[in-house]
């Protein structure tokens, strides 16, 4: 029995002793180092570009400009709008323009300064409001209408009727600031072309398969000639799930020079690569009937997308589609619009698209419940949508342990005796959430499996698993070992994992949308079950002997494949498949805060987080995912924001100025695992990597209300904002 | 060509003579000249702690104190005895700190952790039974983006012999496990 | 990775050798802990080709001792060392314990902290970033982005030891090939963000002297920072009071992280004779707020800093009086 155990990570020792290979640890003979020249303007035409002076610098081997690979790309096939290096239009400060490969990094960096670029500077669009007001200024030519990447308008049931008959309505505007993933490892890619013209790219990517497709398209190479290998990855969180300029640049330069080429982003460049949380302005209306049931939710969402689409088409849907649990909505309507702006592109950060509306909704729900005098936990319990039900927008919820989650955090936080009673400056707040376990469909439509796993048994008793999945720190390689041990009866430490290598491993679509445990887990289990049957028939005193007897019976090496096949899911309307997932996870948090009312300085003292992950295949890993998510959510509430000046220049693209919490800033975290045993998941598992982030922000906001009677509707909850709200509250009290 | 110089570095008990560009940082020398890739680069300039190594004057004793190799010039590190993550494990295998980090799930992506483990090692060298606030303080110069730090604190406490790795709250079952994942015939083969 | 420009490390073995190197190599800069200068070099903030590294002077300049009515602190004492060994000056030890993060405190030195370059959101950035901005007064440009039309750089003193040592009435010993001078710290700093000290290019700060009487002052350090470690101050201040029979005899209050020069609050003489109580704390808070005007040079809302300043002063003074 291996599944469900606290099994240490299989790659733990190699990470602990420093021997694990990450992308920048790769060094090849004759390798060149390249650097990228970036636009100093937020919006400009490139009139002329001449890289030749850079070639004169001793040590410079090659230069590269956009005209050498103009093909547009993007992770979503419908929105190819990026170029590795701009040919004629730069769209944000930091957009890539040219590249130099040299014998060392410093030489390349100095040579960049010699590249001549003539710009015609254009007015920059820096807010989504401006993007709407100035359709004549085109940020990105791909937009069919003005600067809109994507607009989604959907209504489920008669919202206006429900609003008219509501017992109470909370209607407010919320603003969610943009933040970024900040993996500690900066993006890095290395490319090599062998004598037969086969290209290999090692990259810190979460999506080897999609990257392989895009490299092939942009470089004009057959896909079979492009191999992508993902080494150990030093954190991603969605920030490495697009193809990035550096991957195309190293590949093209390797083709051009015949030498291996590496690009390692500086920390500043990681900020420009971005793809972080979209800033969203949300006009939210929540209506409750007399019993406190949610009769209507209406949300108008304006999304600041940055200069390129990235996953933006999906973001516009997710912002609306993923809000419809764990509570039953009587009626629901949303209108979400993602705008192009002249800033680094936003994308999928942990909890893609749904963290922002979840914050607004959970705060609004608290506010509405307060008007009816209903306890915040009670209103959430009362609106519980149930198990094996369909949401108002047609998503099929299977297992649902949300009530258990609520009960656990209510109990652990001492809610009943402490909420509303902690005295001035201290308070408790609650919030809940739901998240997808993988998105039902691949980003490019096809009938092939979304995940494949090959398992080979050796007569020595060694098991080899070939899996396309990206272990980005979440531990999927460890889960694969546990699944093999569970089904085959081998020792999990006798399993070799070959992962995320497009030449060697079956396709997996990537580590995004919390799909990996579920889909790869099912594929692995399927493959292992096939082999287990052969072992059972063969018999034997131990595992090795069983392998040998089975191989003798088979007359061939023992191997089997398993796959995860796309299920038909989702509502029967345009866009109804986006947000559809084979299972949903559920979370509840209670946060406790302390506020210094004189300065506005506050802190989260503790967060209790309970998460329904279906089944914890490895509780230690699940706890790590829950705690990491809660930390990251709390960080967004506390301090993180991408701030730009009036030129579109990102303030402080460094880990000093873009503050992420240190150990001393992180609240005490207590995590609880709830197992609802989903009938569709591997051993009942759902997801744990993203869902638990969501409630942290609204739980903190609601706790601030409990502590000092303020409703904060804008992130981050800077002390100056708290102080201003406190002053407004006092003024109001004085006036009353 | 770039201006280079000959330097001597004393790392993990071994002296190395190197010809490096004059402005080589200690981190670059460790990673790219000595192949000690366990020291990581995260922020370029002393803000994240991923490049942490332990250092003391050569004539001193012990492993020394955590410093940041990305903002230390290699040429200026010649009088130091440096310990990197590669120097932490011994012939007996992983150091107790490394072992505890593996056991407690403190290593997710693992990228910040060599620096984190060295900071933890230095703490335990000076203070074998640290309190939780002392642990938090000692690790406050090492940013981790994966864990929320909890499992790291547990790992340090385990390494200090103050708790067991698996002393966690039990999993809460909402419903009995589905029958198909309970028992499987192959288990008969388990020796 | 962000790389360093070509810069050569020179390794003198004595103070005399060090200052000669500073004299002989034009543009040379001092490298002590490296926590300030190395990031700044990576950002292309200096044209320096030579770094005079002081590690070889550690034995000579790393001491805490009492002598001739002074507490003498060698310039190469590490910040971490002072947080433990300067307990006779509790405000200094406290300030040192709150600087940056653990590794930076081990590397950073007292001399380095006192000579820390001024900071501003428009200057402590990469060369690319500053070029996109169009540069600024402090380096390579002509415009100030903090004070529109400003002609003098307002980058802020961000050292935490400076306000404490100013409040305690410290002086510094400076050595050059021409000899040495001892300067009250209050005469050391200038109101000029480009170069905010009187230190000559061939001069080295080798020692800090705090009058022994400072040990008996009621003192405290207060700091506002947005993150609990790895951060510079958004405001910092130190207060030192001489109290006898429950009455204030003298008081010094220094507020920094606002402008190029740490501000010793002026005109506090009339507080002598007042009871050392909450009202004097209140009064000091009022005066500090009046004399300090936070700007956008630090990336934290200046209005809010202005509002928090008196609270921080009041609390710090109260803390000093309690001890």
C-alpha cells in the first residue's frame, strides 16, 4: 500500500544534495550565451533596426532580429499574436527586439547596446479603461474590435427578475491588482542542433508539448525534428506555461551558429515575461432572498490583459465560469472583457482567472449576509450546492466535501466563540471556493489522449515509467512511483521516472489548470493495471520473480501504456465547455488578523485552510500544496502588486522592490485535508495545487471587517488603504 | 579579450586555482568554473538568498556563517573557507538537515532550498534547539515561493531532533474510500 | 544572470595601503561587505574600474572597545556582530538587528552602512530600466523624477545605524594618505543625494566613536518597513534622552529614510526640564512631523509615511523612556 502514504519525494535527495539539474545547470561544449535587447518604449513602431555594429564586438558570434523568424505564436491556437523578436511593433517596455550570442554573457550584454533601433514612439495605452476609450490606438493588431482580446457575455436564468424580488442586495466595485508568479528560478533555455539537424531545447517550461509545437511552427522545422526536454524546474505557478522568446531565440541561434546556445533571464526579464495575475475591476451584485439564499449574482468584469493574449481567451471565460460553486446560484450573469494594454502580458497565475472574482464575490456575500443578520459561515452552509449536481451554468459537480471543510475551519478557529468577539483590532473572516481539476479539453482540438504514460518492467525488478508530465515541484513524479508501487506491488524506490522529454515520453499537455494528478494519475493507473494483471497470472514469490515469469510468458519485454482520454463535458452553449472539468475541488478558509488602528499596519496571524482534494495520494505533498497556495493568496492580499509609471515602466522589477513575503511575513498556516473520494479520479483524487489559494484573500478581507468594521475592496490591502478606511469609518461614526 | 586573473578558492575543504574574469562573482565561480551547481541564482543581487553559502576565514574553524555568493567577488573570497550544499553531505550520506527537508516535504521545486538548508545548518550549528521564532528569523533571508515555509520549519525541528517528520494532523475522510482503490490482487506478490 | 562590469579587486593589507590605492587609482571605490556596492555595480551606477577590498583589514578594523571616554567601533565590525556586541548602546544593537536579512547582516559592515549610497526608486534600477526612464539627476541624466524641476538630487539616506549614531552624538575617524581627521557625525552628511557625505575619494572611514555617556542615555530605535526582512527602511528614527529625576535634561531625535541627509530634529533645547512622560513624546512627534517631508523617492506612499511618522516617533520615545 503506497497510495495515501507520506512517501518522501523521489527526487528529494537530488534536490537536497544540490546535484539535481535545472536548466541553468546545463553547460555544453562550445556553448554560447545570448542576451535579448528590449524595447524602452511602451508602444512604438520599429522604423529601422541594424544589429551589425554588435557583430563587430570581439567575442560576439551572431545576432538575431525578428525578420529572421517573423512567424507569430501563442499558447492558444486561436490567438497567435506574439513574435519572439518584434519585426515592426513593440508593445510594452521590455518587449523583445533583438538578440546577440557571444562567448560570454557580459560580452553579449555590452554588444546589445550597439544595436541600432529607430523607433517611432506612439501613445501608450496603460489602463483597460483607456483601451476602451481609444480604439483608434491599436495595442495589438489581432484585436478585431478596438483593443478587446475577448469579451464573454453569458446569462443563466432571469437575473433582473431575481434582483427585483431580492430581500437584500450587495452591489459594489472591487479592484484586484496584478501580481506575478515570482518563481525563484529565472527562465532559462539551452538549445543544441546535432549534425543531423535535430534540434533539442532544454527549457524551464511547464508545457514541453505545446512548446515543441510552437518551436516547430515558428522555426519551420518538422515536429519530429524538435525535441523539448524539461529539466528540474525551480518553481512555475503558471509563469512558465507559455512559449517564451528565449526558447525561440536559443533555438534559432543554435541553428544559425551550429553551436549550443543558452539564455538565462535576469530577474528583471522574468518580470517582463510576466503572464501573472490579471488586474480586474469587478462590479459585483449579489442578491439574497429572505432565507439568505443566493438568488442572483451579476458581475461586470474589466480585465487588464497587457500586450499579448497568452491564455487571455480562457481568462475571459474563467473569470465568469468558475464562480458557480460551492454555492447554488438562483440566477447568474457575467460580462467579462479582456483588454490589450501596453504592459507585460498577463496570463495564468495559480488559480487562473477565478481568484479575482472569488475575492469580490465572497466579500459581497459577507456583506449581504450581514444585512440579513446571518452568520458568515451559516450563509455559506445554507447555500451549499451539494454533490453530484449541475451548476447554474451547466458544470457537473461530482464529489463535494465543502461542508466538511467549513466545519473543520469553523471548529479549529474557534469561530463560534471568537468571531465578532475578539475585541478591537482583531477579527476572523471566512471564505470558500471551488476550482477545476483540469480543463476538460486540450488547447488545440484533437481526439488523442491528453495524457499518456508508458510503464516498462525489467527482469531485474526495476520499473521504468515514461511520462510526459512536468514535475514543477508539485511532485507528480513521486505520485507516479506511488501508483506503480500500489498497483504492481513493487518498492516505490525501485521505479525510474523518465519525464517531460518529447522524444522519449508520451505526450502530456502540461502542468496547468490543476490537471496533472487527475489525468496523469488515471493514465498511469491504467498502464499499471494492465501489467499487474500479467504479474498476477505469472505469480511468483516476490516482485522480481513475478516480472521474470511474466516476461517469460509474454515472450517479449513487459510494457504497457495508459492514457487519459477527453470526456465530453460542459454546458450546451457557446463557451459552455470552458470551465468544464471532470471534477472540482473545494476549499474553506478562516483567517485571523490583527490591525494597528493608528497606522493601518496589519498582519494575518493565522489561516486555517481545509481543502477537499478527493483523496490525498500523498498527504505530505497535498499539505505542501495547500500551504503554498494559502501563502501565495495571503501574499497577494498583503503586499504584491505590479506597479507601473506613466510611461508603462514597471516599478522595481526586482525581488527587493516587488516584495514577496519572507518567513517573518507569512502567517501561521494550519492545513486540513478533506477526502471526498471522487468516483472519477485516480483512487478518488482531485486537485490540490490551485484551489486552496482562492479563499485566502476574501477570508482576510472579511477578517479585517470583523476586526475593525471596514470593507476593503481593493488589493493589495496596503496599510495606507486600511488607514483611510478607518478614518472614513470614524468620520461616519462621528457624523452619526 | 576580457581581463582575467588567477585566484585561489577554498571550497568544501579543497583548494582550487582558477583563471577567471576579474569581475567574477563567487556564485559564478562556484557554478560555472567549479561545477558546484547546487548554489542557485535567483535574483542577481542579494535579495533572495538562493546563492547562500557558508563562509569563515580560512584559519578559522567550523562551517562559518551564511553569506550571499552572488554579491561576493570571487577575488575577494580567497581568504575564506566556503561550504556549499555539495559540502554538507558526508560519507554517511545526507546531513540531518538535508534528510529532514526531504522527509518533511520542504523541498517542492527545490530551487531555493540549497540556500535555505545552509541557513538552517548554520542556525543549528549555533543553536541546536531553536525556538520557532528563532527559526523564522534565521531563515528570513531565504525566499521560498513554494511551501509557505511551514514544512521548512518542521524540517528544521526534525533536524534538531525536536519532532518526528510525520507528526501531522490525520486526514479527514468525508466518505469511505471507493472499493476499487482498496485492495488489488497484485498485492499478493509483495514479499 | 545580471553580470558585473569589468572591475578589478585590489587587496591591501593595511589602512595605509588601502588609502594609497584609493589615491592612486582614480575612481576606485571601497569594497567592504559588498552588499550595497555590488548590486549598484551590476546596475551600472558607477564607472569604477577598481575596488579596494578591505577584507584584509578585518583584524585591524573589527573591534568594539572602550577607551578614552569613548565606545570605539571599528568600521569593519559586521552589522550582525554589532547587533550582539553593541549591547551597551541598545538603540544601535536594535537598529543593527533590524537591517536587511541575516546573510546581509553578516556581510554588511558598520562603515559600509554609514557610507551606504543614497537610494531612490528611480536610481536603484538596472541600466536598461534607467535608460527607458531617461535617466535622472543622480547618474547619467538631468531630470529629477521625484521633485519636478528639482535641481538637487533627493535620493534618501537609508542607513539604519546613522540616525542612532547621530542621536547618540557619535563622531567618525577618517583616514587618508594626507593624515586623519575626526569629524562629528552631524558634519559628515550632506543634503545632496548624488554624494551625501564629506568623504573624499581617497579617504576611508575607519572608526566610529560614541561618547561613553551615551550608554546612560534613554534610547530607542524605530523603523517602518514594508517587509519584515530583506527591505530598506520606509522611515527610521532614533531618540536619545538624558533624564534626571524624571525630567528631560537633553534630547536628540534623528529621523531618516526621507532625504539625502538624516535629519536631526532642530530646536529641542526648550524641552529641557519637561517631565519625561507621554506629553514629551507627543511633543517630539509633533515637531518631527513638522520638520520632515516624505517624498516619492522611496516607493512607499509619502502621505501615509507622513501620517505614520508622529506615531512612530511617539512610540519610539515612549519605548526609550520605559527602559
